[in-house]
């Protein structure tokens, strides 16, 4: 497949070779060298992709072509040029070295000479040039489209590609959807999840918050992780799921694989829609979960009417975890209610919200990879949203915030208190003095201070 996509581009460019061998854009010279390699060494490339030959054999071929043609790129040495050509033939070209960075999260290609990468919390512009809109379009059509399942053309001009092997999600836009230039967004999912300790170390949350959220999860709390795209929702949910007791059976339902749990009792399933053959949505997979002795149901971003099935399951007593895009904890459930309406239900807004109040215990709102709010849902109270933690922002930048978490309240809902008591996970600091006295007298509780 790799050979075919490069060979196709070779035929498109074979009559456009320039006599000038010094180039400003590295992409121009990479394309020319790769075209020549493919013409004469298709079998070698195929053997390398099948691990039958070493990459060093191809490197020698590339070096010979560079020397014979005296190819040069301004401010790029020969060794770097060879690496770039190798990446172009066997990987994602001039973006590969950034994708390979250990803390790489995202790349944003806004135009042929406007490329940004995000590693951890840091986002910066990098000196990558595709040379022209034509080159960037060619990169999408060959390096991405031809190597992955999917179709992109003027009738389908905004497309999401999945590279499961490299754990990449790639969104590409071309004309007529994008007006100034083609655009690409890479998102990479880590092979190894951040542990709770690592998330504390990088400042997403405090140690106390981490221990508290894990206790809630182990007690059976239904939890939502909300925020904007890239806020850290999936990252935090994954870390907490890894902390569940090893005997807890987890059913993961995802449209695009992101979690990759290492938990020994996690079962990963893929939601399949609008494809040939049997369709497996949340309803179908959840129903099978009833036969699989599942304890916790996990879903990423819930789509429209599927919220009805998911929260019906939580309302029926299943433990659930999911993420959602929302501007704050308080906006979350109303958005979920709107999604539930899309199922075609005749239930009123009030009834749907009541279901949600009974189905969610904790909402964690993240802002710029930091926990900004932890809110308890108290279905019995007039004010349903009980703020347990808030974040005091001292300084805000484009991709991160600085400040400190502040404890804002105590658990009040009977449902969460009961779950913690039954799991022997309630701590005295969870309750205010009034509720602590009532719980101690009603339940004879000896508080766990550890």
C-alpha cells in the first residue's frame, strides 16, 4: 500500500522535475527523492514494510540518490534529509519526528507554512514547510488517505482517519470545506496511561483530589468528566479506571479507541454504526454486558440519542463513567438532556433531568488539563449542584492555567454517602459536622481516616 501511494504520486510529478537542485521547502526535495526511490526499489520498500529487509538498506539507496543528484535543502544537513525521506516513505513524512516525541499530544497544520505541535501542556509553532497548498493536499491524499481507510474528495471534504497501529486520530479538511488551505489535525493517544501520581506531579489535580476521586469510583459512584476538547477528560478517566479494584469487570465502549486500559478485567468494544453488517451501538453492547457480569460501563463521548440508553442504564443501578464536551459542570446535564431528547422520547425535560440527577453522582470539569471543578449531584436537594472543589486561577495562558485547588464543600447526597458507607470508604473529612454526627449515630460508622 505504501508503494502504491508513492508510485501514484511519482506518475503525477514525473514531468515536473526542476533543473534546480537547491530547495527552500524540504517537502519538495523529499517528494522528488521518494519518487525516484519507488521507481527503482519497490521490492525493497515492500520487504522493509514486511520486516524482511533492514531500513539501513533503503538509507543507502537514498544517500546514493542525494549524492548523484546533489540535492540540497536550505539549512538542512544531509543526515536530516535522509531521515526525512525515510519518514516520508515509511511513515508520516516531515511530521513523523514530532509524532515520535515521547510527550506528543497533537499537531495542528493550519496551512503549508503554519504548523503547531502540542507536547504535554506546551504548544508551539514549528518550522515545518510543505511549500504550497498543492503539496499539502498531496500529503493528505497520499501519505494519509492512501495509507489509511477512508475517502476524501470535494464531495467528502472533512474526514476523520484512524491509525490504530500508531494510536493516531487524524482529521483532514480540504476545499470546498476549508477555504484558505487544506488543514490537518493529528491526535495521538498514549501507549501507557498517565498514572494518578503522574497527573498529580504535572499539576492536573492535587494528591487529595486524586485519592478522593479514586475512593468515589471504588465505591460505585457514577462519574462524568467534562470540558473542551483536549482538556484532559479521557486522560483523567483512564487513570481513575486503572485504580478500580482488579476484580471489577469493566466494559469499555468507544467509537474511536482511546482508553487502552491495562486493567485485567477490562473488555474493550468498538461501537459500529452505519456500516455493512450488524450494527453495534451502546444499546446492543450494553445488553450483551448484562450477560457478561459487568460492574462498570464506560463510554467516551456520547452521541445524541444514545444518551437515553446510557443514562437509563445508570438510572437502573449500573455504575457508569463517560466524558462529554461542556463549558462547566453545571451546563453538563442540560446538554445530556438535549441529547436524550434526540432519541425521540416523549418524556418531558423535567423528567429527563430527574433521571440525570438520579444517574450521576460526580461531575469533574477540566480546563486546560487541570481540574477546575468537582461537583456532586444531590438529587434530593433543591440546589442539585453541590461544589466540592473549585480552582482559583492566578494566571491563564492559551494552553494552561496556574493557581490552586480550593475545597468548597462536603458530600451531602444520601446516594453517595450510602455507597461510601457500604464500601467502607467514607472518611470523616467527607462530611460537615452536622452530617458526620447524623451518619455516625444512624449507621454506627467508624470513619476510615486512611
